[in-house]
């Protein structure tokens, strides 16, 4: 909470600190804008496995296979990449998450 309050104060600049709900809303909006741009970029590169662009692609049927765009782009779409994980460990983690 301390980090959130500090960031809201610094990011508020000369107008004063952001209220926490406003600051969180701005962070979500900025992330949504970055995600939309990333998805737009991904839509221009077809999958090596099925030939379809993301975000749809194969719908995840080939997820986990090396040449599938869902596998290739999974790390880029995450906010933070899990530290010290091999590609196989990350693929297993993503597969487990998708089972839920």
C-alpha cells in the first residue's frame, strides 16, 4: 500500500497526488491500451502452426507446441515473466492455468 500511495503522489506531479481509485483506474486504462496495441501487432503475424493470426489463431488447440503462436507469445502477453523458469516449466504452468 505504501508503494501505491508513493507512486500516486509522484505521478500526480504539480497537481498533487492522485486519489488511489483514480490512480488504479489510470493504470488499468494504460495497460489496456498497451495490450490492445500488442494484440494489434500480433494480429499481423500469422501463427507458424495453423497460419491464423492471434489473438484467435487455433484457439489454443496447439498451445504448447513450439511453432504455435499461442506458445510463442505467451511470455510477451504476461505482465511479468516468472523468474528462473525454463521454457518447459513455463509451458507446464500455462497449461495448468488453462485447465482451470
